[in-house]
C-alpha cells in the first residue's frame, strides 16, 4: 500500500496542467507562407474586427462582403504566376473563414465547416468555373503552439470547380492577450 501511494504521489507531482492559450487579434496580420505551389505565391491574413457574409448576385454567383464586426477573418490567397504575353493568365484561389475574436483551438469536419463560413474562391478567366463556393468536405484545425503561434491545418475538396490548393498547412505568429 505504501508503494502505491508513493507512485501515485510521484505521478501527481510530475504531471503539469495543460494550458490552452487564447489569442485576441487586434491588428491585421499578414504573412507569406511556406507551403505554396512552386508556380505561384501564397499569403495568409488575419483581419480583426470584421464580419464575413456571402451574397448572391443576379446571375446566381456568390461573392464575399466584408463589413465591420466582432469576428476575425482568415484569408488564404494563392496567386498563380502570370504567363508573359498572355492577356488572361491571372489565376487566384482564396479560402475564407470567419473566426471568433478570441481565437482558441478548434477542430471542424465536413458539415461543421459551414459554421465558420469556410468558402473557396476561384477567380480566373475560366468560363463557368469561377466564383465562391461553401466548403462542405474537409477538416479544419487550429492548434495553439509555443511562442504565440497558431498552426492551421486544413484539408478540403470542392466538387463545383477544379482546384490547385486543397491543403493549407501553415503557422502564423501572434501576440498573446
């Protein structure tokens, strides 16, 4: 019995409480990314004090509207390098998400993605294959890392249009509150 109590006491002493950090975003944060296709450039933005809404135009195409609000917008942008001597070679993919002002760890899967307004945008001269689409299939994870850093892991697929970006695996550095 004495040995069991000693072992339990040792285990309790050696265990550390797990800290779950909480970050409040006050200023817009923009960073270049590490994991980007070779034929383009990528950026990651956190835009505080905004709200994200997707409206539909008279042709049935959705588009983002960013207004003042109490949320943080995550915006991931991939811009494909343009082809010289080609007038219509601009190609961009954008992923939007709306996060709480106090960012904390988060995991969403499939149907839960719509709760954070996760949308994929494909902007190009691609007749009938451009616009913004809700992401309904995938897994989105925010993890708090040491040194005031958030890790973003997102794997997703879109049925409506072809896509280049299907995985976002990035870190963004922040200040703690």
